[in-house]
C-alpha cells in the first residue's frame, strides 16, 4: 500500500520524506489555508515547493466548481510539475472534468467520496484515484472502512484501474485496516504514520538489550 501524507506543511512533508516511506502528498484548500498560504501566486509556489520535497505524486485541488473553471485551474496546476495530480470534487461538472483530464492523460484525484456509487462513476470517468473520506464517515456513525471494502469489490469485479486512496485517515488502526482490505493508497497525518512504529515491548526490549550490553562491557573491562 502506498503512503501519502495529508498536509501542506513543508516541515512535516520533509520529515516523512526523510523517513523513506513516502509515496506522495495530498492537500486540500483547508490544509493550504492552515499554512497561511494566501493568493494565487503564493499557492502555486507552495505547490512547487512541495513538489521539490518529494519524489512522487502531489494532489492539488481546484477551487472552481464549474467545468470550464475546473479545466482552466487544473491545467495551470498540472503544468506546474509532472508530479501534480489534479484534485476534482465529486460533483456533476467534476465528472466531466475527470473525463476531460483523463482523455488528455492528466492524472486526477476525485475527492469527497462518501458512497460506492460515487466511486463507480468516478472510475467510469477515468479518475486516477478516488478519495473516500473514512474518518468523516466514522464521525457520523457510519463505517468508513466498509466503504473501502465496497469500492474494492466493485473495482475488482470490473478491473477498473482507478486506485482507491483512503482519505481522512485519523489513526494507525485506520492505516492497518485499509491495508488489510486492500486499499491501494492511504493518506493520513504524520502522527498516524509515525504511530505505526511504536510498541512498548520494542521500547522495553531495546532498553534491556542495551543495558545488558553495557553491563557485560563493565564486567570484561
Ligand atoms: C483528502 O485528500 C483530504 O485532504 C483529507 O484526507 C481530509 O481529511 P479530514 O477529514 O481529516 O479533514
């Protein structure tokens, strides 16, 4: 399973990249706003800066909600760097935009997916990725992981090449469960990725190994 980091924070992206397990980055307008990036030129420069930090895919979201606007913005974003994936919302004009970009060979990420029907029509339109928001479904007492299972079944039934990008991942169990189900990608915060590393038995075991080694060195010294 590919690991994307879900942030526009350059420090966190750098930290994940240095760990050596990062396959990409997802951003959205809220994450960009959180970093205080204001104005079109600064936003475009921030995407360039992110692309310079990572080896692979960077999702950049359009703000327009009409077909012509999405095409115009998406083309500007795609021209920034080969790593850019144009993020398109799951709305009627978004489907048309997915088809347009797919026909032009420009990668897309269809965002704000909350049902398997939405994932099906996005795949039909040629989306490179679909982003089901599992955490936000969990927030309203609906099983987010169940949605990943449903989409996996539909895509496998018909051999759709659209990749399932589990989004709105909140904690390490989401990551583990997505991997068990067969999500192609997950995007989550750095904290959830780093939490995969920790186990108290590892911490204690290592402390014991190092203490025993130190003691044995004292005896033979
Ligand atoms: C996905 O691309 C979104 O940026 C993101 O995962 C949303 O997560 P949230 O529900 O934690 O805001």
